[in-house]
């Protein structure tokens, strides 16, 4: 008798074990607090949620009993107006995560490689591992977190076969710093596809690289409704691609990858974009206040951010102990305890009263 496990792909069995994150209700139950008392600042969600018009559109959508439009036609039309590129270049997915997965599947064979610029978002490495591809890391220095372009060029030139994909996040998760256009332009000269992840672009006030896709066949821009539009729970993301890429993505995607509720919500969010803009302004103002306040706490060193979160180096105690102390008070944050980012925490910018609770708890723990 054989063991089924022997039949698993080794790329899958060698993946790192899954670290669950606890949803609101589960956490509330564990801590013996009502869910509305939990301050969730660990996943860069938008604390204001979607526009009331989105909730109305969801309540009144009449066709939940039929399959959704596989081409997301109306949503892509609306997105075309929002990002300023023709809809033939826009491909919609079940979160930006699905866009990243599909790009990885499109390009990566087991002998291939990608370049990442850590510390950064984890999904690029995860997808490379699923494909059995190698990951070439070109670290960002832990003071400025800027991209070391010279080191990237060298790494690409010295890797054989040449890496196929380079993932650059701007503003970067977890530090919130942006990469200027010159950096992206230099990377675009490399013989690979540059994937610019703009999940947090709307908080940065920076122009998008979306329109540059019309001129460069080796550029992909990834975006999402999770953050600015407050729709993380509905899973809606999109990519702006050169047309040759969208054509193959249509062939390889699951027919109904984006559900009808997500599409209705996305459309309504784009129709009421001014609501989101007001919430973004509130978050940006709070981000700047929170940055100043965090900087006053002993043993905590915040980094300036252009996104909806702030990374802090914790020198006053071990970051995981600080995380535990905050959790006991019903405040959930992200902490990093990895070789490339030891004793750091990342806090999402919440509503003013949530940020105040975080600040008081931090003063109690570190002050
Ligand atoms: C840089 C970055 N890209 C993509 C995503 C995933 O976005 P989505 O919720 O649309 O899958 C995140 C989520 O945290 C992120 O930080």
C-alpha cells in the first residue's frame, strides 16, 4: 500500500506551515470582549468600510441566482475611466492576490526565478514556491527601505537563467515608502517583466504607473479595492496589462473568478469615488498624527509612510511580547520576528478613537 502523501507535489509539501489569522468574532470570543471593542490594526484594512451606496447596491442587486459576467465588462469599463487605460488592458481578479497568482502561473516554470525586494509583501514568494521557482532577494536597507537599483541590476545579470519577474510594491508593504519613477524606469530596462504592486497607491497621492503599461510590454500594474474602497472582504482586485498578456490571462483564468457581489460593489464604489476620497483624506490625516504620536513613545521608532499603515522598530521590548500585550487589550497589530525584520511592528491607521486606544496601550507598555 502506498501513502497518498508520496503523491503530493514536493513544491507543496515544502511550503511553510500556514499561520492562521483570527477573524474578529473568533478573537472577540477568545478575549471575552464584544467584537465592536476589538481594534483590528493588523491587515491594512480601511476602518470606514465601503460607501453606503455600495451597501445599497449589494442589497438591491437582482441577479445573484445567475452566474456573473466572466469578463466583468461593466466593471472594466468603469475601471477604464478610473485608471485612464482602455478596458482591453484591464483584467479583474478575486483580489490582487489572484492577479499575482495568475501572473506567477503564466510565467514561472520550476527552473525559473523571480526577484523580490524584501522586506515586502509575502504573496510573491509564496506563489514562486507553489510554482517551484527560485526567489532572488535584493534586500532594502532597514533605514531608508529604498530600492538598491544597482544591486538589482547586478543580481539580474548574475542569475542564470535570467529571472522572469520582478515584484516592486509602491508604497511598499511593510514600510510605506514609495519608489520614484526613475527607479521603475531603470528596472523596466532589465530583460524581465516588472510587476508594480500599487495596492496602497490611493493613500500616497502619487500618480499611478497604469498608463505607462500602454508603452511598455514588460510592465504590469496590480491594484485592489481592498484598501481604498474598504472592500477587503469581498475580494476584488485588478491588473493593468499589456494586451498580449490579457489575451492569455483570459484563457487561463477560472470562468467565474469574480463573484457578482464583488462586481456590483466595485461598480458602486467607482460611482461614489468621492466618498472614498473623503475617507482616504481622513486616514491620511490620521496617519500623519499617528506618526508624530508614535515618535514620542520611548522604545518605538516609526518610519514615515505614504500608505495606510506605519512600520515601527521596537527597541523597548521584544516585538512579539508587545504584540501579546496589545492583544490582551483587544488591539491587534502585525509584528515581525524574521531575520530580515526582527522586532518590528506594523500598525494600520484606524479611526481616531482606535488610534487613541493604540497609543494609550503603547504608552502603558513602553512609557
Ligand atoms: C502589497 C499588497 N499587494 C496585494 C495585497 C492583496 O490585496 P487583495 O486584498 O486585493 O488580495 C496586499 C494585501 O495586504 C498587499 O499588501
